[in-house]
C-alpha cells in the first residue's frame, strides 16, 4: 500500500492522542512507515484538536493535506464540519462520526446555533463518499459508566467495518502497547463489543 | 512516554515523538545532566527525562527558569559532564543572557541546547519567533532535524560537534518536528558514571577586556572551522543529484518532508539541497549546488535567513539565478504541504490532483461555530476570575501573564487585558500605576511567580506602586502538562524538596498585606479583592487551590468520591448567571432550562454559591 491518511478530530480531553498512537503502533507492527502529528498545549483544554496519522511504504509529511484523507474519525459531531477540510469526493473520503455532542461556549453564550446532526451529515457528504454515524460514547458509557474508552470503541468499529487497512490483531497489539497494562482487558472487551 | 525509551535492543524500530527522540539521542550520547523549564512545544523533552532519569542513571531538574536551567547545564558541562538543556522559543530569550557569554568561554564537555519554535503558534501565543537568529547572534552551531529519527541522530551529532569544538550546540525544533511521531531506530545507550570536577583556569574564564576581544576572534575562528565541518557532514546533502532539471530546491527543517511529498504528487524529480546543519552554512556546497540552475526555490519557515544568504552567494556563483522564496510562500505561519505544492506547481506548471482553491472556497462556505479553549469544569481559575469580576469595577485594568489563566482573555471573563511574557503582568501594571490613577490587578501563576515574578514584585515594593497582585496558585505548572515547581515540594527527580510558600516569598519581598484565599470560597475571595483594591500599598492574594485535573486524579487514586451538583428546576429563576457569567462547560442550556452535565461536573460547588435563587445543590446519594 502506498499510503493511508487518517485524521482524528474531537475536543481536547477525548483521548484523540491515544487513538492515534494505537493506529500508529498497529501500522508499525505490520511493517509500514508511519508518521503522526499532534497538537499539545493550550488548545487541549476543551479546544478543537486535530490529529493526523499517515502510514504506507515511505511517509515523509506528518500532515494529511487538504482533501487527502481516506478516513476522518470524529469523536464529536460538530468537529466533523471543521474536519471537512481534509475530506473530498476525489479521494473517496469516509467519515466516521460519534454522535456525541460537546457544545462549545460560542453556542452556549453567544447563542450561535449548534447545527442538527442531520444538517452536519448533509454538509459532510459534500466532502466525502461515505458517512457513518455511531453513538459510540453512549454505548461505552452504558457499558463502563464513563465515556473514557470511546476511542477504543471507535477503533474496534472502524476495524469491523474494514475502514482501516490494518489487521484486528495488529490494532489489539497497538492497544496493548499504548494503554496501561491494567486497562488492557477492559479495552479489549470494548474493542470486541464494537466489532460485534 | 513509551516503555521502550530505555530499551537497549540496538536496531529495534520504535515509535517516538520528536521530543522523546531528542531524549533518546542524548542518552545514546552519554548525557548525564539535563535541565529545563517547561514550555510547549518543548515540554515533553523535560517530561521524558523526568520519567527516565532515575532508571537511566542521569540527573534531571525542572529549573526555576530557562536562564537558570542553561546556567546549571553550563555548570555541568564546565565540570566535564555532558549536559542538555531544553525550552521553547521564548525560553531562549530568557536563557540568552547566559548563552551569549558561554559561547565565548566554551565548555569542557558536550552541551546541547534544544529549542523549539512554534510556527503558527499551535502551543503558544505571543509571537512566531524564529530562533535561528540566535545561532548567528551567539556564533553557535545549529542543527535542524526534520523528523523523529533525525531528532535522535542530530542530537548525537550535536554532542560530537560540541565536544570537538567545545562549544554549546543548538538543536532547533519546530512544533511539527517536536510533536510528530515516527519510527526511530535505536542505537546503544551510553551510561556514564563520570564524576564532574570544575578546574580553576584563569586563562579560560577571564572574560574582561582586552582578553574578551581576542576571545571573540577565537570564537569566529572556531565557527569558521565548524563551517568546514558543515561542508563535509552527511547531514547536508543533495537528493535527486542526477536529475538534469534547471530548477532546484534548498530546504531545511520539517518542510523537507512537504517538498518530498509534493514531488510524489506532481511526479517530479528535482534536485534538493537538504540542510541539516544550518549554522554555519556550507557555503561552498550551496554555491556548487546553485550554479547549474536557472531558478531555485528556498523553502524555510518564518524568516528569510537562507534566502538572503543564497542571494548573497549567488552574486558570485550564479548572478543570473532567479531565487524564489518569500514571493511564493507565506511570510507568516507554518508551511504545509498545500503551500509547498502550490509554490512548486506555480514554478513547474504541474497541477496537484485537487484544486485547493476551489476546495477551500467550498470549505469556507460551511458555517461552523467557533470552539475556543476553556477552563476545565472545577478549575479554580474560573472561580477567581468570577470573584474578580464581581469585586472589581469595570474600569479596573487586568494584567495578564503566561499559564492556563490566560484563557481569562476570552468572554465572559475578559480578565487579561494584555498578555506579554513570563512575569510581565507585574512589570506592566507597575508602569501603568506610576502614570495613571487606574485600579490595576496583576494575575500571575505560581510557576510563573517563581520563574520571573519575584523581581517584578520587589520592584513594585521598592519603587512604590500599589497594584493588587493575585497569584493563581494551582499547585502545579498546569498548562505545559503538570510539572512540579518550587512551591510544590517535589523535584524533577521525583524527590521531596523544601516547599517554598509563595505567601512567605511575598512577605519577604516586603509586601505587608498578603492573604491566602481558597478560590472556592467565593465570598471570602470577593471581599478580599474589594478590601485589597483600596490599599495604598501593594497587596498580594495567593489564590490557592490545586488544579482540578490533579485533584481529581488524586481523589480517584485515593478512592474519594467526587460530589456532583444539580439544578433544582423548580427553584431555578433562569437568570443564567451560572452559564453566561461563570461559563462552566458542565452547565448547559437545553430548551430554556439550565442543567448540569453530571458526567463532567467535578463538584467544585462554586456555581451553588453564586446562584441567587439557591437552586443549585449537591446530589444526595
């Protein structure tokens, strides 16, 4: 495979960096070259956090460019709109959106409207060839009492739907490498739950 | 931090963050001393050292500021111990005071200064400073890695170069290098048990005139010799050497990757001079490279340092050469593959597979509500700022400083009327006070207070002005990732140390009215601010309450239950103060009703104190 471009977006604190590391480790396990780009610092506090993961035979740039993403994972619905920059019909981008909402302060205070999920999906369609929505956070909260492992669920879901060209085994290996040892079993269970 | 960073499995390929690879490079060079003051995008260098120092058998410290960190690293290097110091771009401004004379004196062991710039200001505000100028200002060599593997390799080369010429050597990073993960092939870690010794040497350390003039000449001579090294080193090299095009590219730093991607996309093979050692430049190599072309594109983020140099070199080597740079690439902000593709496409006439302009037009049509960063639920800073707004008049000037609390710049607080640099809140409000009759409050963080706040406070006392200084003491260096500082009683080695109380320091500086107030006690905070604003001398409030992220982590570990609050819909008068003036992400408005999202409420209870209808209360289990 020449290259695969993944963009993960969400709100600071949603485990975006963990998700990107899981995919990166899985790609390394399958012998690919891999680069990721992360945002640390100020914007982490409830800000918009974009993270890029690229793998393939030889990767130079850590950044996915405009319209080049194969898959865009959105851990928050509104952020799917912002991520449209990376999607295009030309490159057959797929969007995988968790229907979880974190209303930004601009919505709560200045009364800008948080668009409906239907509206967001219809806009996102203009920048992609496939849009999948899943209420991952809800499922994970129901299962574990918190939304912390939503990122693992999303990886499991993407793997089951064959959205990421990496083996299930490698992704689980990635999880093993990235999450603290004592949480591996529960993460594995959430991963499997998403694949069911 | 990856578990394998200390692995001695030579040849193994592991994924490291650029900043982690800097640490690995230092370990493979036999470093024994590391120091820093945290600052993103460089923070993870120090944090990685903190994570491995004990096991790795080296010494690491979070110094009180970057100047002290550099001096400590210099002290180690003068005593014959290899050292590394790291900080962000503004950190180098602070450290420059000690770096300049150190360049003249030189070291007695390898010393590397890792500095991380932040084009596009992803992790910082203030300015897009280009630290490459410092290499020229100090006459110290500078290396610029473009990815994590090079981060590791270049630190090793920097140590070798440093030992060879006994000069500190800069390794300059940018956000997209520091915060890129990539595959790094491990080398051997060199552990050293060497004990340092400072040897008196009048000849070496005497730095007064007229000797210092000779020393300047010696330094310039050294740099000339490093220039010869620059011509031969493998980290300055040409890609696509045999391509016969009349157009070439000169590039340094992360942009090299974008250039290579652009070739892939445009199916081009153009010669590229990739520069890894960018000061002193390999002038002969550059002249040799540019002489065969009709045009070259110079690709470097921020200031046109290479471009100007190439203009000068071309006068001799190829006077007719057309040099593209600034005119085709952005003057401010980081480069992206899009900007590079567009520039190369303009010169070569080849088109990328997507029309960026049309795509961008389409994207810009989307209506996306902004998402600005926010104080976390339970953040003590939010409570302090709320109290300030209640207590201080509309005309009060709020001096801002560097830390999480600078988020007070946004509505609804707007309690950072200006934000300059570390410690500047005090210096500036003093000046304002001296020339105006305005009421002023300086906000400064705990770590910032130790970093640069003490001289400012003494200046206020000694030169007699009467601002109120509020130290936002959240018991950690929060913004950069919760590093300890002298007020926390823990060192970078994870050892206990004397906890230095900010209130004691303030008193020792001569401030008479000093009070420690818990920000979660809203009434006391409001009353104290009101009272202190009337003082005719400087006064200090230490707003002391642990960062909620740390507190929560600790409480979870200890198994302490975190209380959760809710809004009684029958009592709620829907005034909206809790949402519009307090702006807690846990409070949401749904169909005209105000609710608390229990999944993110951290139970600070401040909203319950401010609610005029007394409608907010703890949830009884």
